[in-house]
C-alpha cells in the first residue's frame, strides 16, 4: 500500500541480557502499543509490560478506527489478545488517563516515569487537521474522525447522535480529502443497512443509516488523480456496492495528467494499476442509481456557506478549480479564478489525523505534530535523549500507514528500550503498581482500573448483546464507559 512503504532501518534484533525484571509502561493500546509489547516480551524474558489505557476497553484504532465492514483488518484484535494471553508478563490497566490534570482517574506522566524503568508513548492521533476556511464551524461540518468514531461506538463520540448525525434530512454529502479514511466514510454512507447490520457497527449508526436520505457523496481532492492517497482495494470496493454508481470526470483526469504526473506514474506498478481503474471508471459514466459517488479532482475548498434559511447550518461549499504546478512528487495545487459551488448538507473533513502532546513536559514538533525521536527514543529540540521516554506508532512517524506499518516501527522502539534497559545498574526493584498502590494519591486510581480479566467480561457481554439482536451482529459495543465499568466490576 502506498502509505505503508516507509522503511525503517532496523538494527539487528539481538537478545540483550537484563539483570533483573524491568518494568515498562506503555501508554495506549492500539496497534503500535500492542506490537511494542509483543516485541519487548518476546525478545527478552526479563521484561514486564504494563499497559495504561484511557478507556476501559483496549485496541484503540482497530476497535474505533477500522471500518466495521473490514472484519479481516479488525481481526488484528485476536493477535493482540494472544500477545496478552501467552504470557503473565503483560498486565492491563484500563480506565486510567495519563495527563497533567490530575483528577479522578488520571495519572501524571511524571509519576509514571518515576516508578517505571521506561515509558513508551503509543497513544496515537487524538485530534484532526483543520481546513482553515470560512464556515468551518457551521453545523453539519464534521471531521471524518468524528464520523468514524461515531459509527464505531467510541464512548466520547456517541453524543453526536441526533445532532449532526441525523441523516434523515441529508441529501448531499461532500468529503474533503482523498485518503482511505475518506473512502471508508463514503462507503459506510453509500452501503445499504442490510450490508452493514451484521458487522460490529454501532446500533445508533444503523438506526441513523436506516433513516438516511443521502443521494450523492462527492469526494474531492485538491490535487489530481495521480496524487490521490487512496489505494486500489478501497477504490474497487466503492465500485462494487450494489445500486451505487461511481463517476469520475474525464476532463479532470486530463487536467491532472501533467508531465510531472506522468513521471510520477512511470515505473510505479501500483500507481499504474490504480490509474487504470480510475480510467476505466471515467470511461463508463453511470446514471445515478439509489446513490451516486462522484470522485472529483483538482478542487480546492474555499468557503463553506450556510443555507439561506439558517445561517448556522451548512448549505454548500465553494471550491476553486485548481491546477498542478511543480516537480514530480512535489506537485502543489494552485487555485485558478474559476469556482464552483457544490450543494452540501454534511461536510466530512478527511484531511488527516493529528497527534497532540498529553503533557506540557513533552517535547513536541508542532510542524509535523509528532513527538521527536531517534530510533524511538524521545529527544528534545537539540536531539538530546530524554531518559526513560520512548515513542511508537503515529505519534512517532505521523498519522499514515496501515496496521502492519506498526510492526517495523515497534521493533525499532522496543530494541531501543531493551538496549537502554541492559545498561541500567543491578538493583532490586519493586513492582511499580505496588508503589502506586502505597501512594495515597494514586492508590484509588489503580483500584478503579480495569484488568485484563475484566476486559474479557466486557468482551463476552458485547458478543452476547450482538447475538441477541435480529439479525445477530458480531458484537454490540458498549458506548458508555459506566456501562463497561458496571460489567467489569460485576461480581460474576
Ligand atoms: P491521508 O491518506 O494522509 O489522506 C489525507 C488526504 O487529505 C489527502 O488526499 C490530502 O491531499 C488531503 N488534504 C490534506 N490537507 C488538505 C487540505 N488542507 N485541503 C484539502 N485536502 C487536504 O489520510 P487518511 O485518509 O486520514 O488516512 C490515514 C492513514 O490511514 C493512511 O495511511 C491510510 O492509508 C490509512 N488507512 C488505511 C485504511 C485501509 O487500509 N483500508 C483505511 C483507513 C486509513 P494532499 O495529498 O494534496 O495533501
């Protein structure tokens, strides 16, 4: 896949001998956290890992980001479960937020670093990029992250139900951005409820989709088709949705076929294959069936305009027609004087996720929105290593890549952790959780946390709740933290 090809220079994965049990905390339980834990415990029998997760339930992006109609990708959860089940050297502490604000279930990063030998930050991207155009705060303008978390039942995004996500009055959707997240959103909006209702999509999303009036979904890219970030499998999937027509304008392909674009496509087999598919879609214009997906290129968002009757609500988006300029692989879009207005009742900004620091004490690269690091070791602005602190996943390399991209990344970070731990002096070491339990301020946080056994109880209940529905679903996720905690702490 296009975005998964970043290659990490891996040093040889040597087994380093550690003189005692070393305790590593991993903040976040998405793919990068789990792969890091896997390589830490696999590569060294003296390492113990404790996970810290904000929500009671683990798996981050796999549970709340991957589209419900991609169960083969979601099955990564099984691999992660195995990582924990296979060893007693990994523990799980859910319902604990690592943050500077120390309230009920929040633990400071400083505290964590003081009791662990190493802390790996693997909490991913918790925000999104902004368009920075007028009208962005109108009702009906949402980020794809909001939408994805909503249909996947993330507890912090379910209250959007009934407000922005009432689909009964929405006819025209515009998705800005042409990555795979944009295509996920378009596909979920385009598919029939029958195709989705047996997946683990949340029931509130099914109800909203049942009432959907969506007729058109327009996915716009500011650059040309050669620069589109989506991959062939995801594009092909759109063309296979029953009763949905997918259209691409030939004129926009011609405009994007600059000399530089031709060079970009040369000697690039995956690119050539996707261009063939794009071309074949553009060659067979289809009349609108139940729904139409239009993939439009070289259109730059300029202004989001309210409806005539309600100046707080989105009615359309004005886009400029763009041209490409620049060297191959560095082509930029520039706006021409030509503008078009697209009717729009719901706008999904799918222009990339964004990472933010969880502590004021963390070094942070505000241009790339990542924690600066060298081989996974967190460094300050002078590239000086911050002791005990490591980073993995999107927080380390930016929000691109598929789940498998975390493998090389996690190997690199875990190797750095093991190398550094091997240099620590020999000393007896108390279990960090026991230290936290002795401290009056942190004792209750640990006591209220969710253990792995309790995760399994929540998991079982979700599967049972899914089975009770008609038709039965893979699972019905709890969308409320208190409901998860109630099941977790139930005596049997
Ligand atoms: P992405 O692949 O980085 O795509 C972001 C899109 O937003 C690009 O088309 C980009 O265009 C556009 N964009 C950025 N800023 C913009 C602006 N100001 N105005 C207009 N357009 C703008 O991001 P993503 O879709 O969020 O995906 C994140 C990662 O997850 C990707 O690596 C993706 O492949 C992966 N993912 C994979 C799957 C899957 O395998 N099925 C599913 C979901 C996500 P420019 O190129 O012009 O900047």
